[in-house]
């Protein structure tokens, strides 16, 4: 099986350097060959597990983190906001 | 008293309760030990020594005042570097989080601090917990104290190495496909992956959220149990955590039925490993356990199911690392798209990128049914087989790893060979069951071997009982003089 590694990289927002493309593709093909080992199973029907009912918390207003603490790890900030490259002209 | 660092947590607790030592003395001894040996072991990515001494002093003060304290009060614990620690760098072994300082504590860390434990530092790990050798750390490769040219296993490599090298008695690890049990096995210590939901995952940097679980690593069963008891239970911050009543364990296997699944003793398992495990089974049999044969026919497919599910979840979980809100930011800010791509390509290591790509592939349109959905259906089949097998016995015994610790570099360029080593451990995560590594001797290179005891959901006390019985019968586990 041939893998379109560049398409996958694009979907995953990764860029693979040209000199690494072949290596990545080869390893990926080996891996896919390994995980392809699956039995014939009926995949119709829902994946929801009816015995595992998750409890939702009440939707209540609660104190959150202070803005300045949240921004401490942000790479670029100004005026209490996170800075990103311009997205509209 | 010299060599305080080498005591078990239970011994430390006794001395502290009898006021024969202080936590500050223990903590200083541990720090000194780490300073002397960590150049070689490389178990830590961050030290927390100043704060640890303050925590120790606080625990001492409470004891001096006669206040009731928890079992862990004043006892040093190492924490894997994928659990958030407030104001203490938490990297998940990745350049992506190389400078990340969390504004909050993971629930497990919060619980340890509330108990008065001393947080000694953050341990080395495979990047984002993806790896079985520790070699995928962006910073350093932790060493196996039994032979420092060999890996300690992974991904909780530093947690295993620091406990095995007697730098510290207790460490927290996390286990998505074997990352607590396998390094415990390769370094000859006890490591338990609790039932999914037994321990809160809040503040654990996610890999495969439906499989991830935090658990204890220690040199004795009692110590592992002490740490587990402190961290288990429901947490409102983790909707998948469950009410958990910790039940004390015993030390007798008399009358217990232990299952041996033939699928786990096949060709891929080294002869030395098998032989040691059969001997361990004989030990338990002599203590009154009944051995029954059980079957887990889908074992062969478990690796596929595991890697598909884990990588699918990882590709979603790691989508958050975009160079914008926190973490590493890329060099190309010419557009938002380029910022995302450069941040992720420069910030993630190769193995992480590989798993993201696999996850992207199995979730992509046209392949979802063939891979992801099939793996999820298979997950149910595997869980059902475990349920059926565990109706015939109280617990199941298997090898934990096909081989003993391998040399650094031996498998690092062959992901398929590395992944294949996880065959004995991933099945539990898929089924959500608990499992524990119990050390059971050495191979001809004097490298540790371990067996796995696994059981029904929330049967940790049964697993601990079996492990404790074995530990008592063989007169305790060997500790590496390092």
C-alpha cells in the first residue's frame, strides 16, 4: 500500500522536510502493515457503550483562572490578548 | 542515620512516626543521593529541591505539634513530567512544552500535597508518553540502574529509574499501553496500572484519553499500595473518574484461582522470561493457588487495536499544540497557517509526528470504518474475552514484557520492532482493567524479569494480595546497589 504522506502531513498541520519524506513514508507503510492485522468484524451499529453512562456536572458559574496567569505561558501577548499573525486584510 | 534515601516509604513512615528522623533529614538525604547519582541515571528533567525542603519542614512541624498526618506526610515522591505541577516546569518530555509552567496542579499532585508528601522533582519520559524505552525524550535518556548501557523502559522511564536506583522510594507514572508496568518490569520494581477511572486524569497531559491512567511505582508492594491509596477516587474535574473505595489487601492466595492464558506464552516471549514466570506460578501454587488455563483468542489483534485507538486519540489531543496559547512557537509567523505548521513541525519529535500521522490516517475519510471503527469494535471483543476469562478465575498471570531491557539504540530506529514489544501490556488498557508488575528474578545478563497480574475492574486489592504473597514468599525483591 502506498501512503500519501504529504496529504496526511497537510491534514495534521505538519511539514516533513524533503530529505525525510522517504523515511517517513517507509516507516509509515511498515506501521500500517502492522496495524492492518484486524479480524473480520461487523462494524455496523453504534460505538456507544450503554453501560457507561457518564455523569455530567451541573452547569454552574465558577471562578476561573485569572487572565494574567493564563497569559504567562503564551508566546506573544499584548494588551491582555494573545497575538497571532494577521488573518484578515 | 546514613542512607535514609534507600529506605522504603513504609520504613520512612515508621521512623517519622517514632520521631527518630525528620522529613527534612530524609529529604536532604534524597537530594544528596540524586545530586550524586543523577548525572548517570538522568531520571529528572526538573528538580524541586527548594520547595521539597519547605514541604518537608511543614510535614515535620505538623508531626511535632502532634497533628494527625497522612501516611505520606514527609515522604519524598517523584512525579512523571506529564502531570501538571503549579509553578514547576512540566514538559511531557517535549520541546513543545520545554518552558511550560502550569498555573495549576494535577489532581494527583494536589492530593499528594494535601497529604503532606514531598514533591522531589519531575521525571524524564518519552515525549508525550509515546515510547517504550525512554529514548524519545527531547531532553535526555534515563538509564537502567541494573546496566546503564540499557534502557529503563518507557514511557515512565525516569520514574522507574529513580525508584530502582534508590534515589527516592515512590514515583507516579502514567500508563496508556504499558508505560508504568513495562519500565517497572525492566528495572525490577513494582508498578501498577489501576482500573480506568480509579485515579483522576485531571492535569495529566493527554495522550490517549480513553486509555491513560496514573499509577504508583515503588520497590515494594506495600509502598505501591500506599501511593495508590493516596491518589485513587472520584474527582469532579474528571468525568471518567469513579467512586473508589480502597480496600485493604491480604497476603494469602490460598484458594484463589489464577488463570494462565496460553496466547501470552507464545513464540515471541523469550525462553528465559517464560521459564521465570512458570517458576513464579509454581511459587503461588505452592502457597495454595489453583492454576487454571484460560483463553484470550483476540490477543494477536490487540496491538493493532491499541495503536489505532491510541494514535487516533493522540492526533486529536495533540491538535491543541499550535504555537499560539502556550508552549513552543514556531519560527514562521508569516501567516496563521505557517505559524501552526512551523510550531508543530519544530516542536514535536519524530515519534510523536509519526503517531499523529497514523492517527490522522486512521481517522481520515475513507479509512475510518476500516481502521478506527473496526478497532473500537475489536476493543469490545477483547474486553468481553477478558470478562469471560475472569469468570473462571480471580486473576490472570502473564509475562509482562517479551524480553528484558535492551541496549540503548538497539531498537530506536525501528518503530515496528519497538511497538511489537508492547504486546503483553496494551490489552489491559484496551479493556480498562488493572494490572501490576511483580519482579520475579533475572536473566543471564542479570537484568530483571517481571510477571503481570491482571484482574477484574476495581480488583486492585486482589492484585496487590497476589503480589504481596509472592513478595513475602520469595523474601522480598532484589534492590540494585547503585
